[in-house]
């Protein structure tokens, strides 16, 4: 696996480019948070439907998410964009079981070291409207080994509305813990977490479609 290699100078330089890139590409970024985001290390998970997801996460890490954050990224993507490693990305390769285990153990080590970790439980990019989301059990493996670490479900919804450029809508759910998930087996708990995230994503879509924009704050 490819480990993260954060670099503060590169992070600062990339932030300037990143901010201009988002402003050129999106009209606004909106956030609806149901509760208070954790101030301690946490696992953040989200649906994965766009190349932009990682860059939206980076924006969240600079604006509203506390702590030192790292992101799990598919190995092929990290090889294609190796600079993400300097921003806190580390790889996972689902084609090799040993590599999967190494990546999950690395995520566990980061959490135990006081860091936060962002994961995309779907594993790959799928269309925004794809159901079921199809979560992989890796997220539950990490929760099993870090039962006192909260997992925060995040939903991303991209929309073309009445403006020239698209907008991004984000919903942050209430933190959950391993014992909050229904079922006893890893697969049952993974399915329970997937159900929570599916309902939240569908709720977010409904808020956007019915134009309940008063619930959102503007991040960009």
C-alpha cells in the first residue's frame, strides 16, 4: 500500500489552487449538519459518485471538520494523482486481500494516533442515483477495532439548479458507534450502516429537489 506523507508547505500551496478551482467549477457549496461534529478523532464516510468527492472533502477539512484528517483512496487513483499523498491520502487496492488488510490496519493506527480518517465504503465511484449503495465491510472492520471512535455519515449531492454552474449539497449526520449498528455480524452491521447512509442521501436529495435551502449554510 501507499502511505500518506503529509507536507505542510504543499498543503498551503495546494489550498490556494484548490480554492480557485472550486470557485471556477461550482456556484456554491452548501452544508446541512444535523448535529454537532465530533471534536475528537472520528471516521467520516460518504457516498462516492464523482471525482470531485475527494476535493470536496479537502474543502470540508479546511472549513468545518476538526483535527488532522487522512483519506483512504483507491491505489490506481493515488498513482494517477500522487500529490494527494502529500495532502493525507493513503491507498487501498481491493484486488489484493493482503493490501486491503494493510490499509484497514493503517487506518486503525491513524485513529489510535489521534488522527481522523475519511473513507468511501462503496469502494469505487457509482452513479449518484445508484441503489443499493453497496458498502464494503472494511468500514465495519475498522469500527470493530476502534469501538470508541464515532463514525459520521456524510452525504454528497451534486445539482444543476437555476444557476450557470452546478452546486454541491452536503449533509452531515449524527455520529454513530459500533454498538449503535444493528445486527451482530460484520455483514449485518455493514448493511445497517449502509441503510443509514442511504436514507440520509435520499433525504438530502429531497431537500434539494423541494428547494428547502433554508436548512443549509454556505461554505463557498
